[in-house]
């Protein structure tokens, strides 16, 4: 049996560089010893009309095509691949966050046969065994499927508690060099994941429904084993731990940092963090453990908005955290949401003022997107602010940030975001961090950079229109 796993095109201006499809690599690792399996990442190719993937399908002739999903533009690319896969005679399986949260609607699409809900390793393996042996599907936990024209949704599968029991991701099935990039203090950096889930309750986040506020992490021994593998086989000297929150388990974090320090592990790392976790003890541990960057989901500079979205920290804690971090050599990233429900123009300018005050190395503004099933999206729906799309395809351009819903128009919010992106580049140039910018000089990555240049065009236009503060509060 031949299996093709596809990572649909998820490139946006907010994600200009491709990252390895770790979820597909984990699923592939479970079954690659028993089946002929390949991974195709459409973020590495320019193929808007599907000719490339069509050729791949015709040549490979897979029996099963698995596609991951994320709410947003990637939905349309996933549907395109699904149609071509069905035309090539394959059965189509969707997984990932979007399909997991809306399995019934996903299966209403005529090109999709199965949905693997939540974690896919065990469910996908049982599914392909059932297909191969012509068995039924009703006993496969975590699976949704079609039977006699009806959608059937099986009970959820319990989470995998021991992540160490999973094999190492199938790095052998992806072009690793295409995912390696340069960064400050790292000539060959790559993204990996060491845990699943988060214990916090941020109301805009899909993780609440997807991981049920449960957290599971690999052991420090396993993390070090995977880092040694990446060093030995690919010369990696830097990693981004793309966990929801790598630093959440303090004992594990301290143990990891102690091992890196004592063994002088030749890898620097960065991860996400929360402002309320930063204190002198924390900074001492991560500095000793060769952390070179921490990225914070700060969301807002308004205490009212922070409370509304249940961040469980205040603006003063953000300031205190960055006052400590700015005295160290750790680079900082700050991410803010803009266009959140109930947000006023005053709230937005509090956020902008906070962003300037904390002076992070890099600051990013993202428009709020209602992820289906998240508490904040449900708030929007119950209060008549949005209606969930009736068809899978319509989720591709589903948005909240419109001028009739927010204090600033979408165009104005994009301009704020663009101006901070220019500020980021200027900061990098001032600090001599040319390694970061050199990623975009790589010809293989240039196609991913094109969507980002729109930010710069917007940033150099006139100030934010319609804002009574724009003339007196320039961003740059």
C-alpha cells in the first residue's frame, strides 16, 4: 500500500519561511517500516494551479493521501489536493486542527473520505490497516468517516501520555536542507517540538479545544537524544522549540538547562514563553541553558482586553518581565493581537504604546482570527458578530477584522503591522544581525519572501487614516 502525506500551502506574510511538517513526520515515523510512504510539502514549491502535485499523484499512484489542515487559506489548497487525489484514485484522509474541530463539516466535502481527529499517530495506523484488510471503521477511536452517505463520528481517542514511546520524526522523508535557516548565534537552525498542549486558558486559542488544556512532554533524555541526532546528521547548531509552551514544565526546563550547561551541548535554542513566568531564577536557568531568544504572546497592552481574553496576567507584568530581559543577552519577540472583539481605539493605542515601551527585539501584530471552537470565537458567534461558514471552502477567507466590527479597519490594522515589521528590520540592521535577513537572500526561499514585501509597501505609505492619534503618535 502506497501512502502520500501532504502539507498544504500555508505561506502567508506572517509565515514567510517554511518549517518542517512535524505532525506529518511523526505520523510517517509510526508506519514507514510497514508501508511505502512519502511526504510532499507544498510550501516548498510554487504550484497555485496544482500541476506539480497532480504530476506527483499520477507518478506515485498512492492508495491513500493524508492532508493536514489549518483554518485559513491552506483550506483551499487542501481541497485542491483532495480533488486531484480522488481523480487519481486515492482515498483521502484529513487531519490537523481544523478538521479535528469540525469533522462533520469537513466530511461533507465530496473529496474527503476520512478525518483523523486530534493526535493522528495511532488512529492513522489503525485506519490504513483497516483499509488494507477491508475491515470496518466503527471501532477506531478518534476517526470520523462516511458510511452509506452518512457521516459517522467515533468516540475520541485518549491522548498519548508517553511521548517518548513515539519514534523520532521521519526526518529521512523530508528535504531537511530546505528547512534550515540562519539566525543570530546559529548558522544552521531548525524547528522541532518536544511537547503537546498547554495548561492555560487564552480564549482565542484553538489549543483549549484541541488539547483540552492537557500537557504532555518528552523527557529531557529524549530531547537531548533528538538534538544529538540533528547535530550529527544535519549539522544543526540551533533549534526553535515550537511547542505551545516549551518552558511550562519548570522541573523539566531546569533539568534540560542543567544538562546543556554541564555537558556544554553545542546548540542554542529559543521558544515561546509567558510574561508571568519571567523572574530572576527563570532567567538564570535559561541563560545557563544557552537560550538565545524568547517569544511572548502578549496580545494587548490594555488590562481590560487582557482580562477579556483570559490571559491571566496584566500589562505591568509584561513591563516587569521585559525590564528584566532587556538587561540580558536574550533576544525577545513580542506578538500582539489587534482587532479583538470589544477592543476600542484607546485599547489599540495602549497596545502600541506598550509595544514601544518594552522595546522587544522584534514585535509582530497579527489580526484576530476566530478559530472554530475556541471560547472567543463562540462569544463572537453567540453575540452575532460572526457566522461560521456553511462550507469547508469558505473557511479559507474567514475573518473577524473588518471595519464594521473593529475600532480600526483591516487596512489600518495591516498598516500598523507593516510599520512594526519595518521597525524589526531596522532593529536587526542596527544590531548587525544580518544572519536573520540573509534567510531571504536564499533563492530557494525567495518565493516565500514575496508575500512579505506587501508589508513594506504599506508601511511607507501615509500614516494610519481615520485615527485621531495617528499624527501625534507615530509608530516608527
